[in-house]
């Protein structure tokens, strides 16, 4: 574990702050970004990489009833916990509201499983599928047992239904991903 300790002279010590997959973890993004701002040197950058917790699709290979339950459950967790699971949609506005400049947003589609015909995207989909199959319990277990007070067995059943959907290569699922970065302004007298 790395612990950073700041002294009075250590403010604005970082050139880059990289934030990835913090959905559902940060209770107040505005306060978090104020801390990031205070820790960045003038001219320093912040990059936020987030994705949707629920998959989407562009054709008729829907998830069926589990999708509606999955989406509804995540909306309830977000409402009860007050923690954003949709920061991937909001990060541009949040960075703008925090005073960052030169904000750039890039959007991607991470396939889930090897359904894609493009070899590169097929490999990405398989890696993403493996990542999700391993991480899905981490994403849901705490939120559903503590925040939503679901019984452990009900959570495990829900997780297994989601895993089954993720394994199904007949469904053309992907996760929308945003990569958003911005710069802390420099005083006009400073040159980078």
C-alpha cells in the first residue's frame, strides 16, 4: 500500500491523476475533483476512464428479463447509496464544472465475449468477458448485501444469471466507455 503524505509545501505535486472504474465508489465527485485539483500542478492533467455497469447492444440480441432487473437494480443502488454508477456519462460535465480546461472526450465500445467479427475486437471482447466474469461478484456483492440488504443467496443467484448472460456469445453486448481528460489551467505568467 502506498500512502502519500502532504506537507504544506507539497500542494500541487502531480502532473497527472488517472481515475479508472471508480463508479459506485466515490460518494461526492465534486469534492473528489476538488481534491484532485488541489493536488495537480498548474498545467497538470486528470484523466477519467469509466464505463457503463450494464451492457447495451445495437441489434435484436437483447438480454431479456435479466437486463431489466440488472438495470433497475443498479438504478436503485445508485439512488440509495448516493454513489454514481453513470459517471461514464457525466464525467465531461463534472470536469467542466470543476474548472478543468481543454477537455477531450473519447467514446469506445468494449465488446463482451468473442461475438465480434473483427479479430481485434473479438480478442478485446474475450478479455473483457474474462474481466467481467471475475469482477462481477466484486461489483455487486457489497452493494446488494449492505446497501440493498439482499440475502447473500439472492445476490449469488443474481450474479450467476448475469454471468450466464455474459458467457452467451449469441448476444452482441458491449459496454460504452468514455475516456475524458482535462487540464488544470496555468496562471498566464507560467510556461509549461
